[in-house]
């Protein structure tokens, strides 16, 4: 091998080398991105409230869902934006136009919110024509 140096062949051309270190960096970046994206799939869509606790429950599916939050003071929020009653009705109509009767309404109410406000949201969604209206709860931890 006289005359050949580190990365060249005997005829003077450079040999192709695949560097694995940058590939590992890319793979770790993609893995971290995937994990963060997966964790963000089940984040609450409404404003922060203390959910009522129940003994049963099912995981929620937020795809095609509008979250209406009822706060402890009786205020309403559409997804994460506080709105008035008139704005609630306008957004409900617009959501019905976009999704039809199969659109999902998720009522995310604080456990101390006025019951009449949650009933109002439920009733207006039914009047508009929605068939899938859900109330979000938190499953009570098993007692010891």
C-alpha cells in the first residue's frame, strides 16, 4: 500500500465513506419530535377547569370536536377563548355548518360551575341539531 493515504485509493481517487454520527443525530431528532407530537395529541382543548370526578369514563377523541368550557363563575369559552353567549350561539351555528349533525360538542365544565349554564350549552347544541354531545369528566382514582 505504498503511496496510498488514509481516504484515497491506489489510483488517487477518494473513497466514499458514510458518516453514521450525523445519521444518529437525525434519528434522535425525529424520535424526539414524534414523542412530543404524540404527547400533544391528548391535551385539553378548553380552558383549565377542575373536572367533576366519576367512577367511569372513556378516553376522549378530540378530532372534529369543539370544546365548550363552563367556568366556576359561569363564563363560557370556545376551545381556549372566552366568549359571550351571543358569540357562543354564532360559533355553534358556524360549527354546525362546517361539521353537520355528526360534529362533536365536548362540554368541559368546572365541578363548581352552575349546572344551569352546562344545561344551557347542552340544550343549545341539541337545538342546533348536533347528535354527539359529551360531558368531560375525570375518572376518580380507586380507593384504597
